[in-house]
């Protein structure tokens, strides 16, 4: 499977990386992460070049990592600084790849491509995760045995909510909703407007068991490879959104392998900021909807597809697919643009004999 290389990927929540060795595989690359004594995040290959042992099974000595198999030591830049064997000579090839890591919005972002092209300004805005003046946030990470683009399809087409999330986040108004797809440079928006219907059960409960018709919006922002932010809420029919309740949902997908994805989720609510029960309600809703409903469906879908290419199966497309298809095609074009260009041989002119 091909991945977009010149891109930022979320590898962990900042809170996951401590003064201990941590491993996570993204885009097929086993990575080692830890914090230096001054708090900086280090990200490097998790494979010792000697016998290919996972370095996270070793130990952290100061700001360096000792391989747990034969004791070679590597510094935070990936250079081998000690070989305890024989004459202690350090082979020139004794080094591991290091990656640029950036902490932003309580997430650890890693650049997996050409270091010269790394631009932290290209990291999408998820500042809602840390803006405590406007939002109260809960979040986590879910591991899914499904290809990340399948999960992107799920998030860019929220018409599925009425069927997959019936009883939690679904409502008749969602199935009647209208989706509009807007492209702004490298950003896609898939906005669904669902007016004048009863609120989904989870939303109705959070709105004091309102029980009357509301306007419901679900507006998804997408940036490659799979960084999404959902603006979602309800308000009494015909009223301004400020009369209702809403939140920003972080939906960031990081491919681990061709059939495994890390799903970093966050709920940043713009109401009941000082009420921990509101956060607990969202944790329960996410567990029920994502872990209990989306995950089984997507993993079952992945088992059906197996190793086959999605488009080779000739999927039947419906109007609800507009956002998902646009994201797939935009990502495919970006991956294609990264492929090395080969020069076609110039045809030899034919000369009369």
C-alpha cells in the first residue's frame, strides 16, 4: 500500500509520551518515542540495525537508548555512541533514522517524508483541544482493524449515522439531511444540514431532554492524509446556534498498516464547561457509537474487502458518497504527485536507407 509521505501524522497524544520507551507503528514504520530530560519528544526508528531487535525493549539511559539485546547505545539523533563489544569500534552503519516531531494541540505530530519539506504551518488547526477558555475536552485513541480510508469514508459521509448509530446519535432528520461538499485549496468540507426534526437521543439528553424539534448540523473538515474536525450541534428549530449546544469533534486517523488504524478522537464541547458529567456523557456516547457500532461495522467491511483494492471492486456510488469520494481522489492525486517521474525514451527518428 502507498502512503502520503510528505505529511504530518499524529503518532500519539502528548500525555502518552513520558520518560520511558514507547512504540507505535505508523505507515508500516515501527517508531520509538520518548522524552528527553528537558521534556522534548524524540521520535526514531524502533529497529536496532544490529540484529533488528525492537529498541523499546531496551532501556533509557539519560537521553540515550540502550538496545536490550546487545547493548548498543543510540543518542536522540539516532547516532550510535557506544558498542560494548570487542574493540568497541562503532560501525559506520550503526545508526537509526530519526524523525521530526512537533507537539501541538496536545498531540504529537511526526513528519514522515523529506525533512527539508517539513513545515509546521501545514499542521491543521485543532486548537479547540487546548483552548480551555471556550471548550472542555475529553479524548482518547481507538485501534481499528480497518484501512484508514474506509474510516475516512465513514466520517465524510455522515448519512450513515441514522442507521449505524440508531438509538445514540441517529435521527430521522439526519437521513433527510442535505450534504454540501466544498473544496477550499487543500481542505475539503462535507457539511450536512438536518433541519426541523427530533434530536438524536444522546444530543436530546445533553440538551436537558428537550424533546422538541431542532435544527441539527454536522459539518466535517478534512485535510490529507486523514485529519478531520467535526462541527456538530443542535438548536431549537429556526434559532441561532448559540441558543443550542454544540461541540467540535477531533477525528484524526493514522494508518498503522494497510489494515490497521489509530483513531485519535476528541470531543471539545462549547457548553457545560465546568460540569464533568457532561464530559462523562460524551465518553459514554463515543464508546457506544465508535467502539460499539462503527468499529464492528468497519472491521467487518475490511474483512470482506481483504487485500483487494477498493476501486477494483467497483463500488456502487450514491449521492451520500460525494465527500468521501472527493477525499479519496484528492489523496490519491497527492500520492501520485510524490511518485518519482520517469523519463520516456525519445523515439529514434527513422532515416531512409
